[in-house]
């Protein structure tokens, strides 16, 4: 770890720690949920896209990386995080369908 380890940061209603591991940084929430940002988030999305066979998990449409929509199975606002287990690849139509309640 660099930068002296973990550093507490106040954000929204949760208390986070900023974890720094080499060149990787993430927010760790009190309950252990991890949130990535910047290039680390893009790398995670690429890992999800490749894990899912570069296809939408709902309709099976083959997607270029730029067209994939990373979907959080459990919304971040409801306790979900950026873990591989909580992310899936969707096409834009299926992602809109999953979030139709937002409209």
C-alpha cells in the first residue's frame, strides 16, 4: 500500500475508506462493498463483458465493448457494489427495460 494505508472519507450517508493497492484505488464502504472509479472501473467493465462472452446476458446480442451497458444486479443505492458478481452485460434496450421504473 502507498500513501500510508487507508484514509477515511465522508461521502453521502456512508463512511468510506479509500484503499490504495499499488496503482489500484477503490472506495470500501463500512459493510465491505467496493466501488471503483476511473480506469479501474473501465477495466472491471471489460472483465464483465469478456466473462459474459461479449454478449447481452438477456437477449444474447453480440456487443462491441463500446456498446455494452454494465448493469448492477443489486443497485448501488440499495447496497450493491462494483464486484464481478454484482455486474452483468446488457444491450441498451434490455438495460432500459430493467430500469423502466426510473421513468
